[in-house]
């Protein structure tokens, strides 16, 4: 497969965390359907220091501009 499809989210609460988990659980199925892997690029959160399941510190940002300015999304 080629380059991934970037996805960014505004929030990692109940809904955002569910989306992240669903994308991880169905990664192969979504990649087959879309034709490329789906990658969570950025997630805007209030507290970037708090660990969240399925996210690396590099994926978590505290400013909307960081989400909107990501060229891979």
C-alpha cells in the first residue's frame, strides 16, 4: 500500500477515544476499504501531559492551529 490517509480529531474524550480505538481495531479492514492505511495524525486535547490509550505524546496537541496546520491531515 502507499502513503497513509491522515486523520485528526478534536478531542479524546468518550467519542474521540472510541474513534481512536475503532480505527486501531479495524485498521486492516479500513485500509483494505480505503486502499491505504489510516493514520491518526493529531488529536487536540486539554492536557497534553496526560497519557491516553492508543496515542503517543507526539500525536497530542493543545492548540487548534497544530491540528489545522498538519499537512498530513
